[in-house]
């Protein structure tokens, strides 16, 4: 449904995936790629990067990179550290692997399964925090996000904002 809404509204997205998603949702990943979305690296096993050695970081990032390349001939270039946990050292090392680390400027507690059923809350959080250059983190596992996505995209565009891919992002 999320991909359908993005396609209808001509909105590019970046989906940061883990190794488990590659195992279970190859058809959806193929569609993301085919429809021009960016697929980003969220590490194979969702480990906290500051707690990992460089060897473990390399394994977490590059094994997922290899899996996606082998299955889809797709080269990932963006990473988002699991849980938003990073250190200067972990980001610097990830950069040496050819990755750009992407954080977000807005997120809310949408990932928690027991906190679904708050669509009005999600709408308010999203609209109250809009700003130019925003990188909005929305979890695709959220039923609320899925249900409000079309309405939010339309309202955000109505307010004069444009949606751009990370590849088009300007500092």
C-alpha cells in the first residue's frame, strides 16, 4: 500500500532495510528499485554501531550490501545506523566503506506496535514539525503511517513543500 501511495503521488522515498527484510520481502525490494526508490543499508542484523568493532561494522554493512547486489544488481550507497546510535568513529569508518550516513530531522514513536491506532496523533506530529530540508523518518511497519500517508503527502504538497530523493538533496 505504501508503494502504491508513493507511486500515485509521484513521491520518491528511501527505504532503509535490514538483512531480514532481504530474506522475507524480495518482491517488495524489487518493486522499490523498479519504481525508482532508493534502498539504503540499515545493517544486516540491526546492531548498535558504537558498540561494534570496525570488523563487525564492515560485516554488518557489507554483507547486506553483497546480498542486495547479488539478488538485485543494486549498489547501496546510503546507510542509517540502527536505533540512530552512532559515534564519530563508526560514521567515519562507514564512510570508508563507500557509504554516506543519513540521519533524520524528524521522527516520532511510530514503530511501537502497541502504540498504533493513533492516526490523529501521527498527523499532528508530522504537520507540526514540517520544515524545509526535512528528512522525515517514518517506519513502514506502522499501520498508522500506512493509513495516513496519502493524506499527509497531499497536505504537505498543499502547503508548498516538494518531495525530493536523497540523491537530489542539497545542503
